[in-house]
C-alpha cells in the first residue's frame, strides 16, 4: 500500500509538471500567478515545478517591467523546451509565405503579413482604453501577452519606447525576416500610431523596438 501511494503521488507530480510545461508553451510567456490560474494549483506548487523545469533547461525566466513599480518575473520555453512540442505550424507558415512569393512576388507577401497583423488587431481594438498613454500601454501589454509577446515599455516625456523581447514567430525570423510585418501592423493598428521600428541587441538577445510620440495626454 505504501509503494502504491508513493507511486500515485509521483505520477501526480509528473502530470502537474507536464501541465505546467504545456501551460508555458500555450501562453508563450507567463508569471507564476498566471500559471497557477491556468493549471489550477497553488503558486507554491507552481514554483516547485518551475525550479525543476529550469534545472532541466526546459524553461528560462526574465524580468518584465510595465511602467512604474516592481518588475514581474515571467517564464518561457527554452530552445530545448520548445522541441518538446510539435512545430508543424512553422513548416506550414513557411510554405504559405513562400507560395505567396512565388505566385505574386515579395511585396505581396509583405502586404499579406501586414493584413494578418491588422486583422489580429481588430480582435482587441474595442478593448483598448482611451485617455492616458500610460493606461493604454498597460492594457496593450496585457493584451499582447495573450498573443505570446513579452512587452516592456518606458516613457520619457512625450516619447514612448516599446520593447518586445519575446516574439511568437522568432523561429521564422532568420529565414523570413518579413514576418516582422505582422508585429508592426498589429502594434501600429492597436496603438493607432505610426511607429518607428528597429532591432537592438540587449544582453545578448535581439529585441524589436517600437517608438512613438504622445501628442496630447
């Protein structure tokens, strides 16, 4: 009976561990509380499994700051962790982009990706607040987390800088850099602004940077 109880407990812990890993894969990046809500277990148990998954190099963590206040610790899959999940969507996306290029040319593929980003934005447009830029950016960061982006932003006077340190499509970026058109169209449509786009190396990681100026706040 003792062996049976220990075996069942071990299986339960393993199942919860896999659920935590699956939740991170689904959410793309998530805090301890987000994972606790998703998996339906307490945050202490979540932290225990996160520590083990980090030790196995399946997860990594980073700090995300949203405006003022303390930064949040978010977890995301490592390259090794991502290999645990099917990547057929990547092949499909590559094939579709290449097919559009062959049939209609490179400009057409960029136009299609811009349209995809704009369509994604329309699903959230009504949920974007009006009023202060700070309130808008807080909600923008929260909504984009649902799409797998990891948004950090800062404001200096009228200038707002948006850092995206986790792109859901980063695996396509090397072979198909035009995929960034999705992000640009999505962000600019939601924020209702023309954005200045650039890429920077920060701490050894490549980040997409978007900047705009607040007119009236």
